[in-house]
C-alpha cells in the first residue's frame, strides 16, 4: 500500500486492543492472544516499525478481583477497579513480552494530557525516548482520576489521539472481536457484507448505527468516530478482528484484512493536534463574509471585524472553535486574545485594537497558521 516515508511498511504504528481480546469474562488473561500479539510486535520492531500499544482491560480485571458478585460498576467504583486492574494488566503484558525479550512501559493518560500542548509535547518526548530504548509503551486511560464527562471511555479515541497528536504515526490498527465494519448487522442479516475500504470523505456512520447489539452498536460507532479523527489528519486506520492469525503483521505489511479507512492528506503535526482537539475553550461566531473568506481559501486569518459573538471563557493561546451563524463548525484555532478582549474588539476594524484593549496585539484574532479550516466531527 505504501506510506509517506516511501516504505511499504509504516515507520510507526499505534495498535489498540480491546478488553475482550486481552481478558476473558472473568478478567483472566487470554494468554494465547497476548503471546501471539507480542510475538507480532517483536516481528514488526525487528523489521523497523515502531509500535505503541493502547491496551484496555484494566477496569474489567480490577472489577473481577473485587469480592462479591457485582453486575455493574458505579463511576467511582470503576475508577477504583481501574487502580486495582492497571498493575495486574501490565503484568499480563510483561509476562507475554518477556517471552520475546521486550519490556513494557506503562503510560496512563487523561484528556488534559492531550489538550495541553506542553504536556502533550512532554509526553511525545517520553514516548519517543521509550521507543528509542526499544521498550514497548503500553498506554491506557488513567481511569482512576478521570471524571465521567471527560473520559475517553473505550480506548479507540485515546488510540486515535496518540496516533494523531502525541506520537504521530502512519497507521492506526484497532483490534477487537469484530471483523470490521459491515453494511448491516451480520448476526441478523444474511446479506450483510464486510466493507473492505472506506474513502476519506465517505460517510459510513449509517452502517455503524445499524450494526450489532447494544454493546457492539456503540462500539462500532465510536470506533468510526475515532478513526475519522485519524483519517482526517492523514493517518490510515484498519479495524479488524484481533483473533485472526498474524493479523497485525499482515495488516502492517499491507494485506487486506477487516475494514481499511483510507486517509485524507497528511496534516503537519501541530495542525493535526489542533484539528483533533477534544475540548476547545470557547467559540467565535462569524458573519457570512468571514465564513466565506475562511472556507474559500485555507489561507485567510480571522479578523475581529468578522466576529459577531464570543462564547465561553478563554485566554490568549487557547484553542477555540469558529462557528457560522447556524452553529456549524468552520474552523479551529489558537486565539490571540482572551474572551474578554475578543468581546471588546469583535465587529471592529483591526486598526482599532490598540485603542480598545489598550495594548498592542496582532491584527488577526486567529492567525491562518494557527487554524485548521473545516474540521469534521
Ligand atoms: N480504560 C478502560 C480499561 O482499561 C477501557 C475500557 C474499554 O475500552 O472497554 O478498562
């Protein structure tokens, strides 16, 4: 299939493995799977591809270790279960990795670590350092400290953020116990077909909505949303069944397994970080003229004169979304002024900025170099 680097194999791949692959219903390790995937990771590293692993399973492992029967976990219990499960899950990985002479390094993340540019860059350094040492980063959400509203939930989005923003990769492989994306629920419709390839601008969300029972339904829809964030930034995504023999090495070598979501043009990493931003701090509403200017060419900065309204509370340097009057997102970017200042200068000509806010500042509220236009959700 060929990658940007000109090589047949990607320089770097992020692999996400779902809970059902790594542990059974009782939270016991699925050793054969773990051994098999670790052997494949070894093979890829030996062939010159860097691998980062995003592993779920901690909550289930911890939950099953708690005394007494429990059908569900409350949010606070989930956080505690994760604290019990993380070290155990890492030990399962360590056992299987040891067989191929690899060591794991545990990295637990929250959304703040991605959203904050300094933390994100620090993380990149750490992870790249680990890769250079030949250690396998085993990444999971730090479920013990995340709050419900800002959890990654299933790790698909976390894996996409790792591939897009933290350690830019060329390929994201999402492995679960499902074969890929189907045109209908394969358990209910004999005519359901596996979708082999999805084009960068193809809307396949309708297929996810129709597929699977309550569990896999959300599961596939979320996988596609997460995958879209990656493909929008130029990263190829393959969704496949982790139980297929040699699935990872075969996918990385370009074999067609599962569903391959083809990427759009590659985005420079800073712009990708902006585009994939999870939590913009505010919104700038723009008039029709500014909307046209931003959409017509990717090369326009946003000036105060085109802004009609300012929502939220943000500081200079924060990420904001730019919406049109109908509430559609047009762009995302780093804002040069605080919310208060932007409110004061909105609708005004840039030449009046100094007089209004009593300090010098750039003529644009969001500079074109700090902006990504038309971010898809
Ligand atoms: N961070 C969660 C865990 O480790 C992810 C749960 C999931 O993806 O199912 O259990």
